[in-house]
């Protein structure tokens, strides 16, 4: 039995050596290859107190490397669909995509069945923990200037992924928990490029949602970004909160107030100092992003322009949004309105209007 154990460890060491040798031939100089032992040590044996997040792709721990560098260590939760070489090729691609509003990948570990990614550490965690929690749990109150900068920075990072990265990347999971904040609350998008590492049947993204919102395309990312904009403006989660006596989802409520000329009412009551025209413009951009007709949504470069410059939005081109109701809100709604027969988990508002002229989204104001 002891001999078998020694043989097993010997085979493991040999396998580990082979992986590291292969990796050195693939990984560029800017990606570090970490041993499992070094990451285990950096996280104090993956201690629960060092856990800083959990997403669809795995658990994230805060770690400190031997040289004192703080890092975020993501242990991928599902087996990759690729072998070692293919996995490293994808990691290389991700690591070479650099932008001020994208989380930088530092390195990885591929020993045995372990697939672990090492990222730069962001001091203020995610937008979820900074904004979409109860007020008494917020570490700091994000004023409108910070929130506006987060909107613009996130749009910039997503536009880069869609239009300038090589190859272009559809994120597939734009949401508050994937928007990380540095020490100055500058936003950085995390988890980009990871979807390609897993089999198609290993997904944390609702198939129903993407079937409604434009499949796994750039325009689906645009839709998710629009919902994110509304969360930042309202300070409330679209997946947990419901609005009004009819338990409307956030997007549905926003559309209702827009049609009634009361859009400013969506603004987080905690916000005290903001320009009404600017904050309502951001909300209208969200409505452009979330239209049910996929072809009517702007691309992210257009969205960035709409957020960054003083423009008049052509509201006549807005059509109803596509709605996806999270199960938690659906339950509240059906229990309160069972006589109305509202039992569908997702109710899209469809429109046949086409929108092909990208230049008519906005009308530039004289500066």
C-alpha cells in the first residue's frame, strides 16, 4: 500500500513537471505560472475568512503572495472542456487583453484537476457590495459623480471587449458582482473571456433570459449593461427588489415612469447632489439598451458616446423593453395577483419596428 502511494506521488510529480514544462512553452512572459502549493499558502489554505466572492465560475479568495503582492485567486468550479495546451492558449488570450476598465489576469495554476486563475486585487470589492446592499452595510456612500464614472468606465471596458479586443469578446454575464472597484472606485470588468473555457452545458446564465434578450451576442451584453445602469441609478438590485403595488421589475417600473413623464422618480433617494438632466439621460440610455427588438439596441461604442457627451436622445425611437422576471419577483407577483394569471417567468414586449440608422440615436447639442 505504501509502495503504491509512493508510486502515485511520483507519477503526480512527473505529471506536474510535464505540465509546467508545456506551459513554459506557451505562456508569455506577462503570465505567471503558480503552483497549487503557493496559492494554498497565499490564501491560508483557502480559509473561509479569505473568501471575497462567489460567482458562476467559482469561488474567489484574497491571497498574499510571498513577495507581499495582494491578489484575487479564483478557483474555477467546473472542469474545463479543453486540455492543458488549449486552456493555456485561452488564458494567454485573456491575459493579453488589457484596458484600464478590465481586471488584469496575472497568472494561473493547472496542476492535476485544479484550474485556478490569479487576478489583480481590487480594494473595494464589487459594485454589489458597494451599492446593492442595505444602506447600513455600505462601507461608503457612492455619490452621483462616482456612480456616473462607474457607468462610463464600465461602458468603456465593454466597448473595448466588443470592438477593439482581438479577438472580440462577448462577456455573457454583465452584472454588478462582475464590476469590481479599485481604491478610487474606478470600475473594472471581471470574468471576461471565461465562458469559452467551459462546456456549453456548464453555464450560470439563464438560457431563458438570453433566448429573450438576443442570444449570446454583443446585444445581449448591451441589454445587461442597460439593467446595470438602472441599478446604479436606483441603488437597488433588479433581481431582488420589486416596485410599486404591482410588484414591477426595475426595468418595467422605469418604462412606466418614463411613459408617464416621471422618470426622475427612479433616482436613489440617498442621492442629494446631481444634475437632473444628466441622471435622467443615463436612465434613457438604459431604456435604449434594453429594447425588446435586438436590432434597435445601440452598440457599446454608441452607448459610451451617449453617456459621455452632452446629447439630446431621440426619445421617439424608443420602444418597449424586453422583460425578464427573476423567480423571486415572480413569486411575489403571482401570489399577490393570482387572479390575473401572471405565471410566466419572463414576459417579453415585442416590437417589429426596425432601427438601422446608427446616427439617429442622438442629436448633438451645441457645446
